[in-house]
C-alpha cells in the first residue's frame, strides 16, 4: 500500500463542488492522539467567513484528488466551537511533529520529523524518527509503522520493545567509516638524515 506524506496536504487547495472555486488552503493537520489519525485540517484564505479560525473535518471531504480536497460547499467549513469533538481534540494540544519517541523500556529513539497517512482514511501509518543529536553520526532516520506503536501521549510515542531488537531497526543503523590518514611525518623514510 502506498502512503501519502502529510506534507503533501499542506497548502493544498480546498475546492467547492457547488461553486467550482477555491475556498481556502490547508494550513496544518489536526491529529487525534487517541486514534492516531488526522481528524481535521485547519485552513487559511481570504474567502473564509469564520472569525475564529476555519477547519475542515476529514469526514466532510468528498474526494482527495490531484487538484485538491473537494467538498460540497462552504457549509462544510466550521469553527472549533461548532463541533464538540473537534474542540476536544484541539484542547489536547497534541503535536505529532517534534514529539519524542521511545521504547517501552525507555530507550530514546528520537523525535518525529514527518509522518505518512493512508490517503483514504487519513490514519497515520508511518512516522519518521530522527535519532537524538548524539546518535546522528551512527544511526540513520527510522521509519516506524503504526503496528509497532504501543502508546501515544501528549509527551511521547512509545514503541514496542520488540522494535528495538527487530532486524528492521538494526538495518537502519549506519556506522560511519573512519578514514585512514597516512601521516607523512611519521613514516621512517621521511625522517631527516642525521648524516647531513
């Protein structure tokens, strides 16, 4: 299955079937940590009539196409106060990008730098994890699948301990070779001639 990086949704136009016009552009994804899925998108644009921020719920998207997110009409755009469930998720203040990732035994794996979703359900299917600064020279970025995630909180994503011992995890580890440098001043044939 092919997953879509969330970055491909940012700045995507939101199009109305009713008028055939662009109503807004996607500003950011709102992720529900309970289901680890995109629940809505916050929007920006000059044509928005909402005074306190406009949102598009995923359930109101008729089609995700190459030209944008297609909805029936401007009526699908809501404010946070209009939908109790949306307000609940916003109150979590959950940010998937930049969140810490660790194993069940508290081994730090790094922080989330990006994620990919199933384009039909917008469930988060993979997260990309950048290792901590002190490990960046010996370890590569990791891709963690949804099935490897044990828990999600506002502070961290916890991955099953089995992931750290898995061949997939070990395969992402890279050892940087140390170049061998020949020092010409330490070679015997370059020693000054004492007979001169």
